[in-house]
């Protein structure tokens, strides 16, 4: 219920309450706030239970959109984009269209170097090289 209130805010409220109410009335005010919060929580729980009993199985259908919204709150856009761009699919093709190339067999061994030409010997002619 108080997920967004941190310890710093509670401390500030306590100090403000101490200055406003004074040390003699602050414990009574804190007890009153605690009792009131407990009553509000009991009323909310009772209303939820009554609604659940009256709606029956339709209550779960009513809660589904709220659960979806709650999941959106914990959504990490960076992780979602990274998964979309770089995540693996079932067939190995990534969502961005990248498919890993199959591994190619090892290259054949390099041919043995030719022996050096003798003085005045012409090199072989290759018509594709020109």
C-alpha cells in the first residue's frame, strides 16, 4: 500500500508531527493513525472478499486486466528491445532476420609452393588474371 513511501519520507513526517503536535500528543496521534489504517485495511479486505463471493468465477476474469497492468509496471524496455533484436527464436533465426551461417568445412591444405623459376624462364600465362 505504501510502496512509494520510503524511510526518508516517514522520518520527515515523524519530525513534522513532533513539531506540530508536540511530544505529549504524538504517541496518541500515532496510535490513532495505526488503528485507522487497520480499520481501512479490514474494510478493503471485507469488500474484496464480498465481491469475490458475489462474482464467483467472473472475479478472476475481472482481475486479469489488473494483473496485466501490474506486469507492465515491471516491464524493462531495454531488456525487451535486446530480446527482440538479439534473442534466439525456435529455429535459430533472430527476430531481426539474422540467421547464423552453417559452419563450412575446413579449407583444403594450401598447394605446395612452386619451385623458383630459372633465369630466362617465362612464367605461366593466365588469361583470367588480366
